[in-house]
C-alpha cells in the first residue's frame, strides 16, 4: 500500500515539476517571441513587393502566437502608433492568399477571429474585419453575423461577407434586414444588391419607396443590379423626375437593369429599354444618357447595331454623335466601310466630316478613294477632315494631294494639313518644307518652321534663321523659338551675328540657347567656345554681355579663363554677367574660383552668387556624401547673411544622411535660421516616394527639436507621427494614449505621507483622488486639458531611471511643472512669472535651480521637453535647447535624503489651465 501511495506521489511530483518547468519556459519564451516579432515589424513598411512577401513569410513563420502578438499591438487612433502592425497584417493577408496556401489562410483567419472576440476599440475591430475581407471565406460568415446590428462595425462586417462570395453570406445578410437600424439597413441592402441576390428582391422592393432618401437610393440600385423583371415598372417610374441629376441617376439604374436582363438572356427587353432612351432622351443635358444607352445597345446587338449608328450620326447632338462614331470605329470589315461611305453622302457637312474622320481612324484602306475625292470639297469641314483621313489611309500615295494645301493663309486649313503631314516620312516633309519656306504665306511659314523644329531638320537651320528677320512678328517668334532645335556648329557665326542684332531684347535668350545647342555638338570640348571667344574680342557694351552668358553652359578651360578675367573687369555690366556665368558654370572646374571669390569678396551679391554656384555644383557632383557635407559646412562658415545660410541649408537638406542631419540640427538654435533649418530636418528625415526616411533615436530627437519651429500644421503632424514611429522602434512607449485617462490617476498626498498610509487607507484615498481628478482633467482633441481647479495628474506606476518627451502649453500667468519620481520639479511657467524661463529644477536649494538659457515659445504655443532622469541627475532640453545639464535633483520632501530611487511622474496642477500631449517614455537600467 505504501509502495502504491509512493508511486502515486512520485507521479504527481514529476507532473508538477514538468508543469512548473514548462510554465517557466513559456514565460521565458513570451518576451523572446515579442522581441522576435518586434524585429520583424521594424522591417515594415517594405520598399517593394518582394521584400513585403519575405517579411510576411518571416512573420508568419513565428506561428499563431506571432500573429496573436501582432494583433495585440493594434490600437485606436491617437494611441500608440500601430502602423507597423497594420502594415504587417496587410502583408500577411496577401501572403496567405497565394495559391496553394489554404492551410495558412485558415490559420490566419482563425487568429483574426480570435482577436475580434477580445474587448477592443471599434476602429481596431474595423481594421481586423478589413483584413478578413481580404482572406475570408465561408468560415467567417457565422462569426461575423453578430456585427450586423453594430452601428460602427456593420459596414466592415458586410464588406467582408460580400467579399467571401458564398451563399451562406447572402443568407446571413438577408436575415437581419428588416430589424436593422437605418444606416445598417443601407449597408445590408447595398451588399445584397452587389451579390445580385434574387432571394432578396421581394424583401428589398418595399424599401424603394421608403421615407428615408438614403434607403430609397440604395434599394433602387440593388433592385436594378439584381435584375428581377418585376421591378422594371418601378425603375421606369423613377426615371421620370424633375431634377436633371436624379433623371440621369435613374436612367443609369434602368440601363443597369437592362444590362442584367441581357446577361440573363432577356435580350429583347434590354434592347427595348435602350431604344426608348435613345428615342426619348433628347433634352440638352441628356446627351450622356443617350450615349450610355447606345453603348449598351452596341454590346447587345454587336455588328447589327450599324443601322442604329447610321441614325445616330444624323443627330445634331454632338456628344451622342461622337459616341456613335467611336462605336462604329470598332466594327471591322469592308462591308461596314462600304455602308458608311454610302451613308455619308446624304449627311450634313459637319456630320459628313465626322464620318470621314472616323473612316480615317478605322484604317480600312478601301475607304481611301472616296475619302480622297472629298479633298477640296466646297464644304471646308468635309475637305479638312478628308485631308487628315486620306493621309492616315493613303500614306505616300496621297502626299501630292495633301502637300499643296499647306500653302494657305487660312490658319485652320494649315493646322489640318500640318496634322496630316505628321503621317508622312519626315525626310519627305522636310525637303518640301525647305523648298517653299521663303515664299509661303505667314500661317504656312509658322507651321513649316514648327514642323522643321519638331523633326530637328538641322539642314534647314539657315532657312529658319532667315525667317528670324521676317517683318511678320508671329513668323519671327516661331523662327527664334525653333533655332535651338535646328542649331549646328556651322551656324554659330550666323547665330552670333543674329545675337548682336537683337542684343538686349527678350529674343536674345532664344538665340543664346541656339548658340549653346550648336556649340555643344562640337566633339572637342576646348573648341566649343572658340566662336564666342573670337566674337568677344570685337564686341562692346551690351553685345559683349550677351555673348558672355552662354559660356556657362558651354564650358572649357579657355572660356573659364575669360570669364574669370571678366569678373575683375572694371565694366560693371560685364563683370556682373561674368560672375553670373561663373556661378552657373556647367561643371566643377569653376569651383576653385568660386571658393576664392566667396572667401575674399566683401560684396553681398557677389558672395551670394559664388555660394549659389558652390552649393549647386556640390550637389550635382559625383562626390561621396561625406565630402559634399564637408564642402557645404565649409560654405556655411563663409556665409554671412541669412539668405546665404538659407541657401546652404537647402543644399544640406538634399544630403539625406545622419551626419548631415546632425549638422543641420545645430542651426535649430539660431533664431534667424530656425524655420529653414526645421524644414531641412523634415526633408532629410521623413520618407518620400521611393526614398526611406532616416532611422534611429537621434533622428527622432532632432525631429522633436525641430517641431516647435514648423509653422505648417500638416508638416508638424507628419513630423510628429514619424518621430513617434522612430521612438517606438527604439523602445519608447506612450504614457498618454491620446483618447482617455487610461494609465493615470489622481494625486494622493506627498511621498512621505503616502508611505505612512495603510493599504486600506491608500486605496480609499486613491479612489477619492481619482474621482476628483476626472472632474478637472479631460482629453480634448488628443491632448490632456486641465481646467485650473484640481490637483496633479499622476502615472499609475512608478519609474526609476528613464528619459521622456512631453509637449506642454500654458496660458498667461500659467504655472506648472513635471514632478520626477514624485518630487518637484522641472518648472513650467509663463515668462511674465519668471523671465528666466522654463526647464529649471525650481526647488533645488544647493544645486542649480534656474535654466541655463531661456528657450520658451510664446504663451499659447506648444513647447517640447526632453527629460532624462538618471540616478539623481537630470538633463532637460526645452525645444531642443539644453536648459538643465546633468544637474542633481534634490529631494524636496526630505531634504536630508537623496532623491527617491523611483516614483510616479506627475503633471503639476497649479491653479492655472494648461495642456499636455505626446508623452513618451523609455526606461533604462539604473546607473547606480
């Protein structure tokens, strides 16, 4: 007996030890799993589909517990940033939806459904339902039916059920319809309509005449989309309304119904509805209705719709007629072409022109003889349509029919011929254009010049150059504009002569462009500027200035040497032009001289231009980012004026590296540069299309420093969101969730008094304090607001060593602070209360109590504290400026003792209204 009892005891002992060990292993594995999940989440959002799939697979490999962990990280808007969790679940949804992954899909669905069973914010549940919409099948129907009466979750649940495309979903949506609240009923009717539920038709029918306009609209859509023949009279009655908008909407529903009739084999009924609309919708605002009906009729009848199209092209309704011609264009075959040719002869000129244009677009060359005959028609619209259509159909064969028509002073005819000429080989057009350019009427010359430029017919550069001296202003302008496209090295001296003739006029810039284009075609770089340099030897005054400017875009050692010497010329206009050319030099060969100029000049304009050239060339150069950064920092040392520094700041913003970000952050303390520096920080830090944002805690801290100097609310919110994401990635958590007072409690006495209370006394006092606290602390638009009449707000738990961010805002004569470890305080107040400013350790008696500098923003604006509490020392940055540097914090409550090793954080109430938001904290091991 004892042996049996001993064996039993041993069995239960082994069982207990096994359970104990497994429980401990599970407890140890839980943080390990959370860490592994965090590692994968930090990789999101992925930059491309391949990475997204890989990260999703990695996360899914962590098993159901991993999915559960990610779901547990979802939170409501304004609480912890859960964007990475949402990105990840989206990616997993795509991953498990791939072919051959049915078991994985079911596992994922199971975990999502479990997450829906937990108490959660409605927004989080809506997100989970949206994921089920991507992956759910019949297994989601029963669990989701409970949401169909929920005002907030009915919509997402309905969409998920519809996406499952199952008969079970149809039944589930139909059952609660009559008892549902109005908004839910709208969702349900819409869904049943989308599912084309024949079983729902009779149940929906009464709602088509409901008193609620929203229900009426969605019921009519559902009935039309289901296509039950019994609802046709109702839809036809709805189509006769006074409002054009309602008439158009009702017509679209009746046409949808007609389409469903056709799809179900009731062709004649569908055809009849379309023909009724075509015949009766003749008001000026009903063109689109007729066009839609014609489009559906063409789908129903196919090629047999041709007779209807013939009638339609006789219409004076332009949009309706054009739709008919678009449909005709899609009916192939010579037979159809023949019938259209026969039809067009009896049409009005405008309509006939439209048919000819359509025949050209159809591309059936059997139409060419008849189209060709219409060239030269007495009706201009017919003739011009035929010109373009013949060119499309006939190619070279009709060139001689089309080409002579360009010789005209009728601008409309010239435009049509120019369009037609685009269908011929460029060489043929260029040759002909060059032959008549000198003598053609002005509209023709303009068109010919533009065609030559489009085809880069450089052999015609001389002819176009001659037109640059035309007496006709429009011809002359066209010629000047074309020169850049036509320029050749051989024309350089002619261009230089023309530049001399138009010196000082707006046309000079167009000629300079042509000179640059021609010179840069010369193979040897050092010869490119020869013609300009030779001309400069002879030129004087403004002509010399005009010749200098193109040198910047041509370059070369000789050209650079000339420009450098010209920057020292006593002729002020020439000197200014040379300096401008130097600052805009095409390559880095000008950098040495630009540096020398920037360092030695005392003239503001000269230094600005030199720095402008330095920043541009540095940005364009293929230098490593480290060298670019150093060059720009050197330029910053030279800069004197604010506009010069802003110029360099803009260039620094283009170097998206942590080192450049740190360099820019130093300028956040300069009041004259704060705004520009803050914008540079945003540009460098935040993600952009195709470019990831900078990562790391330093980036987050610099963004937080920059925030107070960003005026644009949208930019500020974007920066705050990204900073929060980075903080969370680096171990910070939110002390305040932005929506309620979860995690906070009321103040009960001071630390020594609390320590003397019994647990029962403390519990009672805490209950009373919490009730009182909630009367005076509220959450409004994501911020904690204190009304000025209660006590401090305290964290539920104590903290030891940590660093935290907190934004605060006070009103006039405001007074507050942040208690660290339950002890006062990092001071907050209006500068009228103390000119020293906020951020000091106000209650210190021995160690420093005043802030190092004043860094407050004006009353009514948000300020940001960064506070680090390590052992007994405190560091405080206010708006990115150091105001308390590793100072000892004294124990206000018990002066003879050091500060407590841990304690609650308190937002001090001091009889004045104030606000707090964006409170983040990260704990670290004690430094003692």
